[in-house]
């Protein structure tokens, strides 16, 4: 990956040149998420990202938060037809009916999942990595998928979730800290690794 921006701190290059992306990289990306709410938010956002850039989604995150009941799965069970039409008319979000319906479907699936399994969604996801973050320990590039994301995608599809292919799930794992995928030369690699030791 060629660097097109100055990178004096050796940050992961995908975040460079955009203050919001850099702030997200520096504060959130790779930090272990332990709540169902946080996991569901990323699942929704990464579903909307499909075919688009993360930068596009991140710049619309606050609008998504407002339009989708703060990413509260239980609250989304009451999402009305009027709210659907308002969402699809809102230029501040990604106006894609299939992705919206997948997000609402996944909210229902998440609530049913917790009732059926008697355990939290976040706990279920962490079980896939043995309860501790995987260590990407990489430099120079990132894969689109992994063995773990393949397995997780297959498992969640069997539970009824939609728009959760292996590529989407790998991005989800990176974002929520299921894997520490900062480059080893990036300062956040060591910082996130230290967080994982207290996780």
C-alpha cells in the first residue's frame, strides 16, 4: 500500500488524511468491545459499508445513530413504515432499502438469539476467538477474510443473520478488537495489545 500522506507516527495508513478517520483509529479501532450494543452497532455499520468505504460510513455514523434508535436492537423492533420511508429519504445516511431491512432483520434476530441461547451476543462472538483477542501481528497489508471470519459468518448465517459475509465479519472483528490488526509498527498495536492483557 503506497503512502500518500505524511505519517510521522507510523499509524496504520488507511486512516491518514482524514481527521475523523484518524480519531477513530486512535481511539476505537481494535479496542475490545464487550457489550451487545457495541457489537450490534458495528454489525449494522459494517453491513451498510458493503461495497463502500469505511470513510463514507464513519462520516454518516451520527446520522445512523439518530435514525436507527441509537443502535438499540430492542427499540428497532418497533421501527415503523413511516420511519423506513424517512430513512430512505434522508441524505445523511446510506439510503439502501436492502441494507436497512437487513439491519432491522438482524435486530430481531439478535433479540431472538439472546432469548434462545440465554447468553449475550458479545459473549458468543468472543467465544469464537477463545475469549481473548487474536494477534494479527502483521505489517504491510490486511487480508479480506480469515478462517475465523469464515467460521463466524457461517455460524451467524445459521442463526438467521443477514448481510454478514466473511469480509463483513472480518472488518467487524478488526473494529471490535476480536483481532488486533494494527500494523506492528503502529503505536496503537502495542497500546491495544496492552488493553487485551487486562481484558
